[in-house]
């Protein structure tokens, strides 16, 4: 077998493996009577060309930047209760009943600490969701660029792509 024939057979085999995954959301019709063999060869060559032009390879697993760091809140309910008790004890001592002031302060501090912690958790969840949406939008934009380049290549070779 000649070297040129071996390369063609290898390219055709690769195209059969690559083409279904690459064109999973595109329909390609050979509008100028191209054979299946020629169509698979053209799909493979256009896959490589589009990958080179866009820097995007649909066969690679998507990669993402690192997510935003999780916010940690120190204290929460317990820390809020301790701070509230201390402040309540001071206020209660001034009013003449440090124990009662500490109890009121602890309850108030615990409530405020819990609210602060929940607010921080909501903000962290929102940041995570926003990061995920940005990652998806970036992937979709790169995939769209690749699909446009791939389609342009195939259309230039006489195929209808939809």
C-alpha cells in the first residue's frame, strides 16, 4: 500500500471516529453529489481547520477556571451570642442587673449572628451561580465560534450545513 493511500485510510478512520461527536448538533448534506468517503474526509479536514482557527476542540472536555473561594464567616450564632452576652452584661451592669442584660444580649447576639451567617451563605451561593453561568457562557461562545468556522469550511467545499 502506498504511503498516500495509508494516510488517506488513516484520515478516513479518524474522521469516522471524530465526525459524529463534532457534528452532533449540525446536519451536513452533500449538495454536490459528494460520496460518503469524500464527505467524511472533508468533515475531518474541516474539523482540524476549525480547531486551528478558533483554538477550540469540541473533542476535549471543557475546562474551567477555579471557582471563587468560599466565604467563611467566623462566629455565626455562637460568636454572636458571646459578643451579645458581653455587651448585654455591660449594659445590664449599668442598669443594675448584669445577668439579665447578659441573657438578653446573648439572645440578640445569637439572632444577629445567625442572620449574618445566612446572608453570607446566600452571597456565596450567588457568587457560585454567577461563576457557573459565566463559565457556561464562555464555553457556549467558543463552541459557537468553532461551529461557525466548521460550517464555513464545509460550505466552501459544497455542502449544505444546518
